[in-house]
C-alpha cells in the first residue's frame, strides 16, 4: 500500500474524527478495495477503535502528532 495514501487517509480521518471505507473512497477518489485496505491498515496501526458504528464507522483514537 502506498504510504502517501495512508497519510492522506489519516489526515482526512483526523478532520472527520472517524474512519470509514466510503468516506476514504469518495474523498481520495479511489476504489472500494483500496479504501478497504486503507481502513484495515489504520485498524492494525491502532489509529482508530476496533468497534464499528453504522452511523460513522470507526472512531479515531490517534492524536494529530501520530500521522
């Protein structure tokens, strides 16, 4: 996975406070599979909570200095 896209997904998620496949897909103009991989990476890095909510996705738990 491209480090630039990971960093872009992190910055986007910090702004919204949540990580979701659909938000990343729309904002980064990428396909579903790539957006899903980015979310999985952010979950593995403990950037966001493991619990998914239907309203928003995964809540960001990382701080701005962790991007």
